[in-house]
C-alpha cells in the first residue's frame, strides 16, 4: 500500500495557500490510489519546538542512558522520522516567509536530521539514510523569485532532503500572490493544473 505524507508548514494551517495546494495534490492522488494511506503533519497545529542544547543532547544520549524527559524528546523525534520513513511520497506545502522557509519547518528539519539514523558521516562525506522517496514541494510566495538568486529557499529545501538521501524533488510554484487579484488567481490556477498532472 502506498503511503503519502502531507506536511503543512503555513502559519494558517489548512487555510494557507500552500496547504490548500498540498490538499489539492492529495485529493488528486487519492483519486488515483483509493487504497493509498495519507499521513498529515501540520506544523501550525502541532508545532515542533525549537532545537535547544537540552533537546539536542537528549537526541545524542544513547537510549539506555536517557532521563524520562530526554526519552520524550527522542520519542517525538522518532515519531517524525518514522512518518518520513513510511512515506514513499512527501507533499510539502512551503510558503515563503521573510525570504526563507517557515521557522516551523526549520524546527522540524532540526528534529529529523539525526546522525546515525537519517544520515551518517563516512570518509567520503555524508550519506543519507532515508532512501528512495519522491518529494513534491508546493511553494507559494507573495512576490516572484523562482529562478533568481533570491530564491535560496528552494535550494535549501533541496539540499536538506538530498542530505538525508532523498533526491527526487519536484517544485511547483504559485508566485505573485500579493501582486493583485488577477495575478493571484492566475498563479493558483496554473499551479493547480500542474498539480493535477503531477498527481495523476
Ligand atoms: C510573515 C510573512 C512573511 C512573508 N514574507 C514573504 C517574503 O519574504 N517574500 C514573499 O514573496 N512573500 C512573503 N510573504 C507572502 C507569502 O509568501 C504568501 O502570502 C504565501 O501565500 C503564504 O503562504 P501560506 O498562505 O501557505 O501561508 C510573507 C507572508 C507572511 C505572512
């Protein structure tokens, strides 16, 4: 059975444009794979705490030596990683906030990058351990940056997944959402049409 993980990172949860595009993808995918399983991780509804020295130390401490508090931190991280492991397909709603990814997504990344679990270092450099997966990124922006040097966001997200061994990434953009109603409607319609084709 195929498993899809939808990750919403918008401040506005399922109301965000990026989450709505992600939902659009999931609905098209479900029409194609009615038996498919969908996992939903909404980082606005269930925020991931910022990584602190204490939390990082908890993740580094060997399982048998953790305090109850440290074990809870590790369990939480393990749950996030297990969702990623189970999914063949990851659908990531990605708004641009202040030229970068939502801080919630950064906190999430900080909890799923685990040495020895999702990546390991070798004498030839880091090796990702998450394996074969496809990621569809649905990126929404008020302005327009795709293909310019200001779009560090796309590069960062690609670099992060590749670090964990996930190399099959596809980006769909809805840009200029704050550049007037006509542009907003056109960009969203274009993204939806592309998503329908991708998910089919
Ligand atoms: C706090 C905040 C910061 C934003 N910063 C940017 C930005 O740096 N560049 C940009 O193009 N749009 C920016 N926007 C506009 C959002 O990218 C746009 O509204 C997008 O649709 C948000 O996606 P969402 O509805 O899924 O949250 C910002 C919006 C918010 C709320």
